[in-house]
C-alpha cells in the first residue's frame, strides 16, 4: 500500500444539505481518504446546525476561509417559507452563499466541466467559457417606484457639505416607473482585480463587456476602472503569460461568444452575469457539470458545485433506493480546493493527485460509464448508466491503479 499524501494547512470544509451532503460523504470516503491524509477544519452548514447556531457557523466558516485561504463548500438549502415550515426553523436565515460572499467580498467564477461525448449545444465551443458575475449593486440593490402622470422624477445627490445636485430623469406626462441604482469604485475595483488575477491563474484571455456607448458615465466608469488597473498592474504579467485583456460592448461580446471556440474568461456586470451564466450552463450541457469558485480580492478561494441540494434524489435515497446522482461538480470542487492547497503549500503530490482524480473522472465518462443525467445527453454509442456509488467506485479504482 502506497503511503498517503500528507497535508500542511487544513482546508475549510463547509458541509451542507440533503443529497449533496450524502455525495459529500461518499466522495471523501471513496475517492479522497484512501489516498490523502486529509486535514480539514469542519463547519456544518447543514440547515439544522445553522438554525441551532443562529447562523454563526456560516460566519465562522467564512472567517476561517480568510485565515487559511482555501475552502470547499457543499450545496446548502436557502431557507424560504416552505423550508421554515419543513424544518421548524427559528428564522428565515439568509442564503449562506450570500453571507460568505459578503464577508469575503468575492467574485463568483463558473466554469463547465468538459467530458468526451457531452457536446455543447453550440458546436463551435471546444473549450470551457468561464463566466464571472459582478455580484454587487446595479438593479439588485436599486430603489424603484411607480410614478403618476404629471410628476417630475429627479436624482438628488446631497454632498458631505450638504450641497445638492439635481438631475432631471423624466417629466412624466403619463403614468410610469423610475429606478435609482448605484455601484461603488471599491466594489468594481475588487471585481476587476479578482478577474485579472483569476485569468492569470487559468492562463486564459479576459474579456469584459458593458454598454459604455449608451451609459457613458455609469458603464464608462466600469470600463475606466478595468482599463486603468490593467495598464498599471497587470499588463506586464498578462504579456508574460501570453494572454490578453479585451474590452468590448456587451452585444458585440454576445455575438463573439457564439462564434468563439471558448477558452476565455468573460467578466460580466451583475445583470448580464445573472442571465448569461444560466445560458452558458444550459448550452454546456448540464448544471451537474458546472463548477463554481468564489475568489476574494486578497486571493482567498471557496470552491463549490453550481447546483443545489437535489431534494428529489434525496427523497429517493431516504426511501433506500439507489440514485444515479451526478457527483462531478462536487468532486471538482474538492479537487479544485486540494489542488489550490497543494499549490499554496508547495505540496506538488497533492496538486498532482487532484488532477489525476479529475482525469480519471473524465475518462470514466469518456469510456461510457456515467450517471443517468449524462447518459441522456451523451453522444457516445455504448453507455452504461451507473448509480452514484458505482460511479465513484469506478473513479477510485482508476485513481488507485494510477491510470
Ligand atoms: P437543484 O438542487 O440543483 O436540482 C434541480 C434539478 O436539477 C434536480 O431535481 C435534478 O433533476 C437536476 N440536478 C441538479 N444537480 C444534479 C446532479 N448533480 N445530478 C443529477 N441531477 C441534478 O435545484 P433546486 O431543486 O432548485 O434547489 C434545491 C435546493 O438547493 C434549494 O433549497 C435551494 O435553496 C438550494 N440551492 C443551493 C445552492 C448552493 O448552495 N450553491 C444553489 C442552488 C440551489 P431531476 O430531478 O430531473 O433528476
Ligand atoms: Mg441567473
């Protein structure tokens, strides 16, 4: 028996809910623990423990991520009225992802996992397109209201010295609507920094899109902050890495994305990112093949799957029936975190192990062995549908063989 790989710094482990909590345990048992002397600092973000700790556990897990630098998170239930009743919760707790994102002030990058036989709906796409959404401000924290005929809507900005600046938005002759939205230079700057450094991490070009021809001041500000940061801090490193930064109008970006081969990072404003990330996830095949990583401007990383807790499969599991749930996105969250930990601690075997697990998982799918959701979309001729355990066992077998 080969010796297990040892770790230096612990990973921050954020456990979660329902079917993904089951997948979490099985991934650890089957694919990681036999090979790695795993060190983690464990936080149970399951809904009952969040309720018990009045959500302190979520805050503590985010603080731990700041301390250690790398976290891996399981999907969690976001409480809503129905969940409050289902679990008898004390409160409708905030989404853990929103809490963690606010504490780390991070940017979320989503990237599809490419496997043989799972072809994107856009035939030209040969490489993953990673999308970054600026998850702060704009219409998501806007003030809006209905306006009745005969009203005048104005923007009033009161300066620190009390002086007022007034800009007329519209003299309404009929009924209508009005909205005031904002962003901050600090948040845009953090977003830009996360995008530039993640593009360097991935070794891919960075695209940024906005609409500064129409929105000259608002979107123009985004464009300026990106451009200045690029010139002052990243240009030399980008050139050395052989990658480029490219700004274009959002409608031009959409046209180029469709005609591209993929293989770049696309930074989007909040609303664009909300919409385009769903479009890309669908076009790349499956939400179960989409990973997500939160990167803070200081370089802290939190890896997770983009999908939720898959309750339908969980109820089946509770009835004792095997499910054919796809663990790929959660598995790649683990490998992403382990590879990053290895990189930061200078443990090359740990990073190499993580990459080998990914390779074995992709080869398993490429050889026609996959979960039901993938079998439905795979173009391979001979397919074998596996349940969750069989699929993970096959990956572990290949990792052990050193294939
Ligand atoms: P979901 O858990 O992603 O599941 C929706 C459907 O997508 C499933 O029923 C399943 O379809 C399919 N699916 C998703 N992941 C799959 C996988 N790995 N393997 C196979 N099929 C998969 O979304 P939801 O039902 O809207 O949300 C459930 C809970 O998750 C909610 O409480 C929500 O708050 C939470 N959530 C958490 C996160 C997060 O923590 N990041 C993100 C999103 C949602 P079939 O039923 O057709 O097989
Ligand atoms: Mg969306």
